[in-house]
């Protein structure tokens, strides 16, 4: 039951640094996600752990064993490819049995294992079909079953749900997590879909441009983002720019664009430029003008019905805007042009120093 | 009316024409009719006409024995050479596509070299290298390999090696590495991954490469004749018969009878073999179970890879490359003697050399252009399955037939057909028809393969944007297939320039460059070794220049 550790890992492709001095420790039997936008290095990291590519420098450990020079077939890993990579010249059944047969298990034992894993992925039909005859969802289950049948204790998944349609994706992701937990596997799951990562992972590493930006549980990442990028990439955030006019003991008074002053909490000094990140659900909304702590006044500019929620875009006098979401069935809907007062609690806004490269650059994917 | 307006008007006219169903149908119908009338039917009918002459052979038991033994030799050599070519080609293709050194793109080009050497020159070059005191034999005191079956094997191995490597490199480049990676993550060592996953997936290409080498070995005449000595395979036997007839040692009836007899057996057995491969090839499965896991493990890692790469390079350099280029040696020697000015002044043996070169290249150009014109609609029919799945597959098979017919047999039967039906047909036209028949499959296959690789999505996108069929073809398909078409054109051109067997069968007065070279080597025309060397060298140089120029034109364009 191995943990996985990488130390000072670097990988370059020509001039491009795909991974820049990465350090990460994934615990035994953890369901761990590598999350980030395209090009952040998450697939590169996964492939380095699998042994499909070699690092330029650094160390990789699976369990107690250092594996950077060990070929993939000797690392005891299972890998689920984004494109499934089912062998086109073998039936679904033969694909699943490949791992056990490579290990020279006798046919009976291999077939027993095959039956067990297919039971786990809930696929009993079309086993005599070739991959090009199967639907995306079936191919995905076969790909997972094949990786599990090989018996490895570390499961690596490279965007396993990327090729599936939305409904199927939402169902299968929980099944994969359940399988990994039932088999006591250490799983590393690469994805660019933050909702997917948040819903099934024990911990997540958010990556950007070859570096790890923050590691934590889904709650930690959502409630305590360590950077503007994480605040933006995980869930949604409104960004309001301003500067600190008063600071004492961690309590800040910030003047936003347009002159509005709000209270917040953070360790930034007086006179510094800041960005406030406020999640849409943090704002309280009232029709009309009200005096509350931390109020922002504006008009409703746009309304979008999203099923469970209604999304309101409110434009302030300073021409900044904010997104607010309210449950669609729990209260009366407001209409465009309505004047509203938004308020929020100081501790619930995150304060970040204004990034040197500019806000857009910092949160861009 | 300026040029642009004229161009515009022509394009518009073609677009209008191409949208009309009757016009398209006529074009395709013409292509199919031309295929049958010019390419497929004449050789078959040619043999049928002379069927009666077989009796001459059946009356001479010794001749029967000699014919059968020659045919058996042909198949034995073809099988051996094809197996060796594929076995040697796989590690070479692997090295070119997977190797990490920057010299490997140079290797890719080098591997092509034997292909551009016209086969007659290649035969002479190998003869020099292996047999002549100037070559390796100098190290062994006395000729290392005399003309005979071994030299024929080496020759056939060498000229098919580039074709096999090219097919396998193409297959490996198209092959998705993920399959191999998947099998390794499932615990397979690299050699086992190759055995159980990679090679089954590449099987169609392996079979295609095998068939190409096999067909070429069966049909090559000129160079084989140079290196065969007393050994007889099918084409050499037919060549000997022709020589015997010219020398008055063999009657016309016997000559024609032997030709028909040998050709019929060669064609029948070849067709049977290819049908067999086509039907059972896809079902052929190597057993999964690894029998020697320790050996497979040893074969997989760096020491084994190093020795494999070293052996591959040694085989390539010593058996393929050096012998193929060895004729450059006497060519260089000739440059510093009187031979060079003699060559340019056209004196002595050189009197018909330049004429023959001109004839060869002119013929090659005509055949390439004509072939593309009549082959293009056929390629579209096959690639886009316009006649439905089964008819298109049938056409595909029929187009292959001239490939498997030994070129000298093809030439002879064509002569029987055309000369007997149209006694006044000019020899040049006969020669064009013969070369057209031989090169037609290369043209259609390379174009069809290129068209097939272009997804229908692109054509459909162009049509939804308003492009008429002709515009779709000229603005989308042609630019994307340029590289393949040009590669096909190079193959066709070099094949025509190399073609010897059909040429000698079909015409008596016209001599192409390979025919001249063969005559010089065999002593029919007395020529010194320097003269032969220079003659071959100039032929190779010219072919190389043409190839290089064509490569430059297509360099850097996307591979399709």
C-alpha cells in the first residue's frame, strides 16, 4: 500500500519547462487529484510517476522504493489513459485479461480476476466486442477494469472522464473513487475540471505553469485559497480592487474603486494595493438602499437562470460589477434595473496583495 | 484577356463541369475502361492468344523440368528475400522512428539510396563489390561470392530494403505510442509489448511490405540477369530463352511456348499466394504465451538494444549501402582517364548511351504523367468507395495484378497482344503501354492511400462553404496530398527508368539505359569495366539529381 513522493522534480521539453522543481507527497490510500488548466504540467507529472517519460532531475518514490530509473512495467502501477488506449486487435475481455496474462497467471486465475474487476465496473455485456464497437462509457469502464485487473496498488488516471458526456461523467466519477477505496489503492487523478476534483478527492494539488500553487482538501482550497489564481480557478470569485487606508492588528479598512470603504481581515500594510476575492454566495442581497456593515450599492444588470441557482450581475456606481448567486426556488426573484444593496462579512472576503504582473495575468489560465 | 481572368474562367468551367453528374460518370467510366483495355486485359489476352504454343514445351520433358525448376527458384528466392527484408527492416524502421540521435534523419535519407539506383546499375555494383577483386574479395583473395543464387538473394534484399523500411517507418509514425505504453503499464517488458501489442497492430503494414518485396523479387529481370550466372529463376530463364532465340539456338515456337508456360505458372501461383495472404493474413495470430520470459526480459533493455542497433547498422552499411554505391569507385576512376571525354563525345560504346538515357528519362516522364492522368479517377473511385464497398475492394484487387506479374512475362504477353492485333503499332507506343501497365499499380495505390488519409470532414467542410467538386479537389485534396503524390511520382519514375525485363520483351530496336548497361555487363557489347562504371555512375547521378530536386520541392511541407 504505497505512498507516492516526488522531490525536486524538473522536466523540460526543449525550451519549455513543463515542471519546475516539484515537491509533493501523496499519502497511502489517498484519492489525490492533480488539478490545473491545460499546459500546467499535471499530465507530465503523472507520466513521470508512471515512468512513461524520464525526469531531467529530481527523485520519484513509490512506497520506499526510488523509481526514477525503473521502467513502467516494474513500478507496479495501473494507468488509465485519456484516450483509453484499448488494444484494437483484442476484444474487451482480452484487453482486461492482458495484465494477468503478462504476469503469467494461468488462464483460470486470470479469468477469475477478470470477472471480479468487470463486476466492479458493472460491465457484463459486449465483452466479445472489439473496442471500435463500444461506446465511450463502455470503453472507459474496460480501461479502468484493465488497469485494476493487473493488480497494481497505485492507480494513475489521466483525465479518465474527458471523453464522456456530462451525465455519464457525473455518475462514473463516484464509482471510480469507490472502487479505489474498496481496493485500498493510492489513486492519482489528473483533471482540468475543478468540480470533478472537488467532488471525489481527499486532497487536491492545484498547478499552474509547471508549479504547484496550493495543496489541500477541497474545503481548504475553497474556503482558504492561498492565491488569486486558486480563488479564481476553484469555484468562482468576484474580484474588487482597492487600497488599504487603515490597518491595525489584522483588521483592514480598504477603499475600493469609486470611494466605497469596506472592512476586511488580512496581513497587508497601510497604503498597499489589494484585491478582494469574494465568492458569489457570500454576498447578502437586499432590494433598495440599506445601511449595513460593508455595503455596496448597485443595480441588477443581468439575470441568468441556472436551474438550482439564479445568477445576478450587479453593476456598481464605480462601474465595477459583481456576480451574486441565490437559490432559485427559495425566494422571490429580482428583476433587471432593481436597485440593490450587497453586504458581506469582513472575515469571509479574502485579501490579496495586488499582483505585480497584473490581475488578469495572475488569474489567467 | 489577361492570365488571371483566363485562369478564373477555366476554373469556373471545370467547376461547372465537375458538378454535373454525367460529366463525372463519364470521367470515372473512362478511367475504368482504360484500366481494363490498356492495363488488365492485354496481358491476359496476350497469353490466351499464344496458348497453343504450350504444346511445344510439353513435348520437351527437359524443358518442362527446366521451366518448373526456374519457377520454383523464383518463389524460393522471393520468400526468403521478403522474410529477410521484413526482419531486417523492422529494427531499422524502429531505429529511425524511435532513436534519439540527431543523425537519424540522415539515416532516413540514406536508407532510400538503393532505391534510386536503377536496378541494372545496382546489379553491376553488387557484382563488383562481392565478386570482383576490387571489392571485398580483395580481403579474401579470390572472389567472395560468385554470380549465383546467393548474389541474387543479396541483390533482391538490397533493392527491396528501402521500400520495406519506408513502409514500416510510415506505419510506425502512424502508430499511437499509447498502445505500447498501456501494455508496459500493465507489466509487459518492451519486447513482450512489441510482440503482443505493437506487431499485431502493425500487421497490415508488415504484410504489405512483405508483398511488395515478394512481388518485386518475382518480377525483376535486368539486374538479376547480371548477377545470376548459371542460376535460373523465372525472369532469368525467360531472358535466356530470348537470347537463345536471337542466337538461333531455339525455335520461335519453343521460345514463345516456354514464355507462355513459365508466365502462366508464375502468375497462377502468385495470385494464389496473394489471395491466401489476403484471406488468412488477418487471421494469423502469434501465440500470446511468452515461452521464454527471461529471454524476453534480456532482449528488452539497453544492452540488447545496443547490440540490436549495432547489428542493424552493420547489416545496412555492409550489405545494403556500400555494395549499392560501390559502382561509384570505377566511375571516379573513369573520370581521370580518357573514358570521360569519350563518354561525352559519344564515341565507341557510348554511341547509343546518351540516346538511351534520353529515351529512358523521356519515357519515364511520359509514363508518369499519363499514368497519373488515367490513374487519378481510379484512385478516387477506390479511396472514396464511390462504387460501393465490395466493387471498390474488387477494383483494388484488380489494380494489384500487374504488380505480381513478372515484368518480362508482362512484356511478352503485351507484345503478343498488341503486335498480333496491330502489327503496325510503333515500338515507342508499345513501350509506353508496357511501362504504363507495370507502373499503374504504384500510381493508383499511392494516390488512393493519400486520398484515404484525408478525412471526409474536410471535403464536407469545403462543400458547406460553397466549393464545387473541382475546387474541393484542387484547393483541399491536392495541396494536402502533394507529398504523397510526389513520392508516388518518384517511385513510378524510378521504376520506369529501371525497368528492363518488359523493355527487352516488347521492343527490339529501342534500347533504354538499363538495356544498354545489361548488354555492356554481359559482354554483348564489349565495354571495359571503367566504361561500365562510368555509365552506371552517370545514370545514378542523374537519378539522384532528379530525386533531390523533387525532395527539395516537397521539403518542409506537412507529411500526409
